[in-house]
C-alpha cells in the first residue's frame, strides 16, 4: 500500500462505529507491526501501524475505545523493535476527525 492509497482505503473502511478489533482486522494485511501511544491521563490512545517502508497509519481512540480520528504519515524515524512505544507523530500530522 502506498501513501497515496492509504487515505482512500481508510476512508472507505472506518467510521465512528469502528472498534479497536475492527481496526486490527483492517490493518492485519497491509501492516507489519503496531504499537500503542497513550495520550496523557485521559484514557485516549493512538494505535500506530507500520506499513511499507516509512509509511505509518494512525488511529486515535477515546477512553471508551471509540474511533475518533485517523490519518497517515511518512517518517524517517526507525521503527522500535524493543517493544517500547512507537514514535509519536509530529503535531503537524493531519488527522481526519469522525
């Protein structure tokens, strides 16, 4: 999957009703790894998926695990193989709100 194809793929397959397990199933084929980033004490979190090369997909969930936003970005930062949190996307990575 390319950076041009990913936004359309996500747009066609996610909604506010999309659950954490649905996203995992959706990204199982194109992603090679994933990790969670916890967003402060609110209970919100982002799941980052590693795709081809430097492409990443990001899905943001609220404290009730409802999908609230998604997006994608490219990075030159290496994927951490040690099980620690993945790289936090820059604040200028646009997320599409649901």
